[in-house]
């Protein structure tokens, strides 16, 4: 009788198309913008947080010489192969219950010819994520029912089938049009570690016991079959998590599709990293991983190929108190087109220079009330002609907020300076102006 194969024997896949060397995909990335939030001035710290506008395959390949084996935690929220197009909401003060009245612009399309083309996209990126992880690093891959089973097979091949730590189920509530099946109200997060010496901070993510459990132990000394937990300390969460979707979190909503709640990312970051560790998200979307990392004192790196995703993350970081300086990188020669700022005024008082965006309509009738659509504007008070140093910013809040139309700066010495002003509208279009001025 032939011997049966052991159940734990790994199954190896042959993925010929995706086994190309990654060196050929590396992009040349250039420093595009240095960002100094309020309270900070140049120069950048030695290892600043980074926002990268680029395809993540080429971005990761270009980062290998610097960061291979050095990223402590990676959260990946790739397309789900849902077959849908996801527009971005850019209006203000809209009723969330009336989608027919929303102001929308193009976001991204999650459509693929077939499953093979999707997996051909995913597999080489997972290989690079594995290479970038530190020996103590952890990958959280966030998908849903469409492709999670296939992604697990890919991760078993790349990491090894014994390196899966958890299959987390994120459950949530919300309306659903489904009438022919159970409503699909959960996502799957596959958690893999690089080695068996990984970071897991159990005490950082403890939650309180359910009220029923507390009452049970209070009512009977025999509850728990003789095992009495530390009720005051709380428990490590199970592998199913409930967090409301962002649509129900008014204070977090940016209008970007597929935005994930901050609570979900905070739990991941607290569990699998330490303060000062480097957290990366190469499908960053609206930037929740970068926001949560910044809040928790972690260094971060965020990448996306969609300009509106990068703009949303950029804006969130500037609206969040306590953000430290960061840098924006783009592929060489990929600077987006810009338009001239219609109305700009500059005034001086001693060494202090004030710049005003004028609400007046410019002489170009096609510009209209251009300020109504501006979401943020920034000033480099001494522009050198290559890297824009955003030293002062005015950012419109996400809902029903006014945009400050004046920014000012006091120079340390009198002289002639070249001021550069960049303004960005809700659709990601940029307006620019440069003026030489003396004070």
C-alpha cells in the first residue's frame, strides 16, 4: 500500500510569469516636496517619513538597496478584484443619505480581465513585501471574499505555510442590496511573520471583558471551571474584530473610497510594532496607516499610484495635530502639469512677508471663482528652483470649513527672496505662482 503524503507537506506553485527579477522594475525616484507642518522649519530630519507617488512595484524595487530587511510592519490593502469603479467624493456639506446629490470625481477602477491577471499583479508585489520586511517584521494583507483564499496560497509559497500567524475577520454593519445570499459584511486580514521571532505586544491591545462575563464571575466562584482571568487587565482580542466602517465615523470621513477606520489600523500598529519602528503601506489609498503611525510615534512610508490618494493622505497629515516633517517623492520627470494662480498678493512689513490668495475672479473668465474648489495652499518662502519646501500651509477642513487666505513669514535678515506658492483643488489639480520679492 503506497505511503500517504503528510498533511503538512507544502504545496509548491509554479508562477513562471511572476518570477521575473525585480531589478528591472526599479524606478528612479526624486525628492519632490519637503513638508514642514506648523512648528517645524528646515532642514528635514535624517530619515524623514515618506510619501511616494508611484507604482508600488517600481517604488519597492527602488527601495530595496536601502530598506531590504528593515521595515518592521507592512499593512497592505490592495485592490480586491471587486469589478467596481470607485469615485471620490469631493463636495462639502453633502447629505450622506443622498448619493444622487454628491459631487464626485474619478477615483480608481478595480476591474481585471480575469483572476490570472489579478494574481499576476499581486504575486511579485508580495515577494517584494517579504524582502522588505525585517526578520521581526509582520505583514497584514487586507482582502475580502473575492481573492483572500488565493492570496493565502501565494503567501504560503512566499513566507512558508508555517508562517501564518492569524486569519483575522473584520466585521462591520451597513446596508446591502443582496437578496439572493447572506449579506457579505466582513473582510479578511491575513497575518504572516517573516520568522518566529516576531513582534507582538499583547498588553498594548487588550480590551475589556464583556459585561456578561463580568457578571458571571461576580455571581459564582465556580465560573470559568476554576480558571479566573485577570478581569481588570482585560483580554487579548479574538481573531474577529468589530470596527464601524468609515461611513459611520463622521469625524474621519475624507470622501476617499475604501477608506479604513483609524481604530483598525491602530490595533494592528500597536500589536506588531514599537515606537520608532518603520511602518509601510504600499497601497496607501486615503493614508489611514500613515495617520495612525504618526499618532502612535512610529515612522512611516506610504505609497500609491493615484494622485488623489496621495493628495488625500497629504491633506490628512497637515490637518492632524502633531505631524512631523515628511517628504514627497515622485518618479523622475513625472511632475504633474499645473496652472497659474489667478490672483495673488504680497505685502511687506519690516522683515515680515504676507501672501494672500485673492477671492477676486481673475481676468480669465474660464477660471470662475477658482478659490471655491481649493482644498489647500502652501508657500516656500525661499524657493531654490527644484525641491519645493512647504514651510507654511493653509488647509480646508473636510466638512464645512473655511480656508485661510493669508500666510505670513518673518525672515531672519533683509534681502531678496523668491517666493513659490502652490495651491491644490479637490480634484488634485495644482496651481502655481513664483514671485521675487525684497524685504
